[in-house]
C-alpha cells in the first residue's frame, strides 16, 4: 500500500517533517470571500495540533450546536498549524468572535448567504520545513539537499505530481479502506471485529490497546470498560454486543454516519490509488476512451480514438492543459471506454466490487466522480535556513484542492510520511 515514487531515479533528501506543528503550515485559499451579510456566520480559525473533525466537535459544543451543523471546506492535517474556515447558520457574530478554545484561535468572523461545503476551495498554501542532520547521505549538507530537491521539482514540473491520496486518508491503522469495503459488502461482523479488535502494538497504545485485546479475546465487558469515554460509538456498539451476542447488524447501527461516509471515501481513495499505480509510468499519456480532466474548469470530456483527435489531445496534455482522469467509484460515475475502462474494471474486480455496490444501503448512495491523475503545484519556493532546532530546507507552494502535500514531499524526501 506504500505510495511509489514517480521520481524514483532521483535521490531523495531524507529528513523529517512535523517535528513541531509550526514546521507544517497550511492555509486555505477560499473559493469566494464572505459577502458581509446573510444568515451564515463564517469563522476564520487557526488550529494547532488537532485534526479538523476534532476541531469541529469542540467548536460546535462550545456554541451548544451539533457538529453536523458546522460547515467546512476540507480536512486539514492534525500535526500542523492550519488556517481554515468554519460556518454556522443562525449564530451570533459576537458569540462566535468571543470564543476561547484550546488549540483553536478565532482569527475573524464574517457573514455570508450559504453554508460552507466540502470543496469550496480554490486551493491550499503550504509552508513546510524539512529537518535532519544527514540530509539523505552521510556528510550531506543542507545545500546538497536543496540541490537534490530542486532536481526532483524540475522533473515534476514537466510530468506533474502523481495525484495519490496520502496515507493520512487511511487512518493511523491504515485500514479505513478495508472498513469501507466491509460496509459496502454489508459484512457487519468483519467490520466490527476490525474496528474494535485486531490489536496492533505499532499504532495502538494504552487503554485502546487493552480494549482491542479484550475484544479479540471475546471479553466484551472488559473491552467496553477500557475504551476511553470520548469514543462513544465504540462503547455503544460494545454494549449492544455484550447484551445481544451475535447481533452484529444491530451494533452497526450506532456507528456515526459521518464516520461511515468517511470510510467509504477512504475505499474510493484506495481504489483510485490502485488505478494510478497502473498508469504511473505514463501520467501524461492520453488513451482512446480516456476521460480527460480540464485543469482550468475541473470538467471532463471523452478522448476520441481518431488519430488526429488523439494527437490533438496529447498535445494539450503535454502543455498541461488536460490530464487523464481516474475513478472515484460510485453508481453514477461516468465511465471511460476502451483500455482505460478495462483497467478500472480490473481494479473493481480485484476488490470483488461493482459500481452498483455503491448504491447499496450502506453505501449511502455514493454517486462517484472523476479525479485527475496528476496535479501541478504553483508558486513554488525552495529555501534553506537555520533556527533553534537547526538547519532546514523550506518548501512553499500552492496546490489545488484535494491534493496531498505529503505526496509532493514524499517525492522530494523519499521517506515515509507521517499519517497525521
């Protein structure tokens, strides 16, 4: 499941990111600015060291609201300083501006006419510091690292960056996609056994590790007692199973629908990554029947097989105007034709899935969409510096919404990226 590198022929610089939150700064670039009036209150926030969904829960509770009422445009890294916007309808400007929350600072509050929704972004601006003493090779200097990073960036400027979903999409245990697969297949016992059990000492610790061990040993009461109190869904599911052994479907009903949708999206991401691996060597090659992604407007069109048409679209791809697209599988997703369709069907078959599975009762009518196989970061700056933690290489860039900075960083560093 590890992400392959398009620039595997070029050496990485090694190093570490996210040693402290300030080393990884991400700022949303809004799709539009609040107009200054309307029923929705927009709060520009800065969060530090916590994931977006946790920040949403804290934000909602502090105002006596439900988390599902809070609008946001995208999920941001936990171990980072992230500036993004939350929205709430029918909320007091004064109350929101006066909030004092742990790890969350209210930067500004404005009004607008609609709820903020996923994807209401023009992009994300990143400033990342990469730190290490050896810089990928014994005796290496920060200047050497900068030169190697520049060579990788030069190549990616020509090819584009593979638009993989980063490992953080799959959770700390890297099994969110498997849980999503069990959901689609309506395999409640498999889902709950993995969600509540299968202890892994490399990622599970403390009370959670003990709870998983007890579940694996069928000690449901002890498992329930060890799950931390804030993990309410886990405790509720265990309580049902303890009172009603074997009632796996009944226990599944208490799992938050937002989590279920997140797991389905993780499955979509995993399947997309599988298709991208198949086409990684020729990211820019347009195939007959491809659904080409237009980078300027985010729409797709079908590539015709006629040689003159194919030559024309290949020229546009070489100029970075368009790219091949891959599947975010769903029951209404537009499918390609020819060889691209064969490859996508192969990915589905390998996971014992069909498009119709995404319309099932536990798929929550996942419609599906298309996603470009590559992206092109802009406003790239590569610098070096030194601070209280020592020397660093600093990379600044802007990426399109939905693209993972850790994929670009992985190409430069050639080391495993943190999950959070």
